């Protein structure tokens, strides 16, 4: 979570991104290392006569490939809330789809919905609503909600 202080700057921005420990080439290098190790184990199994292991090795590699492709697709996802003067702008980039929500800062409400398992944060204005904080942990989501509530209450 990256935020700027509204008191120091006329603008406030909070950006939430996925925590991706493996980036680009590192991700595919890890995939190929796992594929080679799995292939060697499958080959050794064939060498000792346990050939039924080979189809499971193929299934394992296919599942691993699909998982790594999904990680690559979702790695660039982000959510950003920006307060610029009396404007509130929310941008959400999820799986290649970009959503933008813009409203008056003073007319926007922060809505926190809690249930037994989790909480959701939404920003609402003029009958429109957008969810924010899906990429944050629950504690960071609640902290972001408190911070946004404080900033939206501030009058000039």
C-alpha cells in the first residue's frame, strides 16, 4: 500500500497492487526449473518400469503451466484512489479490464460491509458504487477505509 499525505500535498493517492514475488522472466525460469525436475523424475520412473507415472507428470506440468499463466495475467492488476482538490477518482485495473469512477469528494461516502468472514469497502456517490481494496489484506483494507473517511470529511 502506497499513500501520500494530503496535508503535505494538494493531492492524495493510495495504490494497491498484488504482491508478486516472481516477476516476468523469473516466473518462467522457475516454471522451467520445476518442469525439468519433474521431467527427470518421470524419466527415472520410466527407467525403473513405473511408466504409469508419465501421464501424471504431464498433468502436473499442464496444471503448473496454467497456474503460471494466470499469475502472469494478474500480475499487473492494481486499484488506485486519488483525491485531487474536490474530485475523487478511483481506477481499477483487473484482468485487463479498466474501471474508472469519478465523483465529488464531499459527496462520496465510504461504505464498509462486514460479515463473519471478511469485510468489503465501497465508495458511493449519486447512486453509483465501486468496490475498493480487493487487493489488500483485511487489516490494510480497514486502515484504508478509515483514512479515506478522514480525508473525505476534511473541509476546505
